[in-house]
C-alpha cells in the first residue's frame, strides 16, 4: 500500500468540522426518535410540562437546524475530497460518482429500517454538486443566496401540487406491516413510507432539496475560502455575526409565529419557514465555533469530535436501534409514550455513542461503515486497526476526507 493512502497525523485534521458534525448528529437523533411518535394512530397522550419544554427546545435549537448544518458540512467535505482526488491523479468525476453510488447502497439499507433516511438525498445532490466543483466562491455565493431567497416563494407554490396522498404512517393496513414482527413486512413498510411520505411529496422532493443544494453549495464556498482553518483570524467577525443575528432571529421568529397563528395573508404567497431554520442554525454553529477557538468545553468537544468522525456509522446505528425499540421486530413500543421519553432516549443513545466513538477510535482508524465506504470507494483495503506498540495504540488520524 502506498504511503499517500495511509492515515495522516491527527494534527492535520480540522477538528471543528467533526465537532459540528457531532452536534448535528445529536439533533438528528432527537428528530428521528421523536419521529417514531408519529408512526401509528394518533393517541390522546397528554404531554407534561417537561414534554412541552423539551419539545420547544427541540423546535428552536435542533429541528431542521441539524440536517441543514450537516448538509453544509457535506458540501465542505465534498470540496476537500475533490481537491485531494485531483492531487492524487484520479478522475474526480468518476471517483465521486462511484462514491455516491455506494452511498445510495447505504441509503437503501438505512431506508429499510427508517423511512426518513437522508443519505439518498445526499447521494443524489452529491452528483449535482459535481457541476459546481470548479465554480468560484463568488459564483457559489450568488447561487446559494438566490436559492435561499427564492425558497419562501417556492414553498408556497409547490403546496399547490396534488400528488397521490396515502398516509402510510397512520393507515391501519400499513401499520400492520410495521407491528407484525416480520422483517420483510417491516422493510416493506419503511420503503413504502419513504415513497409516499418523502419521495413524491412536493414539499420535500422540491423545496427541501433546493434548501439542501443551497446548503451544500455554501459548504463548498466555505472550503474555497478555507473558512474553518481561518476561524482565529475571523474571530471578531464571528462575534458580530452572533451578536447581530440574535435580534434578527427573534424578530423573524416572532413575525413568523404571529403570521402563521393569525393566518396573515402574505403566508399564502411567502412562507419564511426555512429562513427561520437557517437563521437559527447559523448563530448556533457560530457559537460553537467561538467556544472552540476560545478553548472552552475541551473535554466535551473531544467526545463530539470522535462522534463526528463516525457520523455515518452512528447515524445508521441510531436508526437500526430505533427500529428494534419501537417497531414490531423488537420491543414494539410504537407511539405509546409521551414526548419526553423519545427525547430522553435520543439523548441517552447519543451520549452512549459519544463514549463508544472515543473508545473505538482509540483502537481503530475509522468507524466500521466509514472504513467500508472508504475501502470500497478506493477499491483497496485500508488499515482498519491502529498499529500498536506494547499493546498501546499509536495515534493516527481516524478518518480522512479524500
């Protein structure tokens, strides 16, 4: 095996990227586990004050913000990968297309256990990103800004589309598949729900994908200007972003809440939901960056970083574990519990993943699925276990974006 394929020193890795991935993965866990509450005939379980508080926390800090942040980081990683592949003399288009095909395979497997899979969206949009790999930062900025500015109008427009609507999540016939305990029935339920609840739903198929593409392009832009490696020199600007975005966020949030609850007329033509999502996500990510460059929460960030290096493994594991807990192939808890249970379970699972990830990467170079994806992408086996000296692992980088 040639040296340029060996894991590089950890010091050359941009830690804040993995920390942000870890935070985003936390939000994804909460969102997905909360989603299990919506599979089944709606019950009359009354939420406690704790449930209301946790739900509001999720809606303000996590819901929508996590996957948009993760999507930006996907675009950032794409740009790094394309540059590194070029530097090794490989064809970046062929290489990345093959890599996205492999991601489709992982997406299909994940979709068997969780209908809300996002990997297929990344694989699809990753192919579209190839058309922008040579674009300048300025061009990427213009395109992503235009897309985001257009989203409130597009969101309203696509609501007028009327595809066939089947409520798989609440339909008794489909729910029999979910609760049957038969693996094939369970897989059929999730694939069917994926199709009817996401793939053909205009709000997701069109609007959400436009938002994802805009976020990915913004992520490519950040890599073009080497943003995350220049955090210290942009510290003052980051503070300005955080300070001035908060009042804007509060004003936008209150306006949005008032308009929706009072059915103000302009909502029929202009729906700023995703503006609220993105305007909340950016200051949260900025705040995490400032904490990092100021040397705060070092121990916590070490665990988040380890979890972020194993994003794919942890994400898929969360969904498989959730299937065993809530569906008929496992405990069959379903939607019988109050909201606080789903939220708390997601937090518990994520905390366990933090410790497991740190322990795992002390012994292995990659997460198991990251290693499989990387080896299949390059069509060669990479060293999985870290070399040891006197049974003590020698620290090497645990994952490279190549």
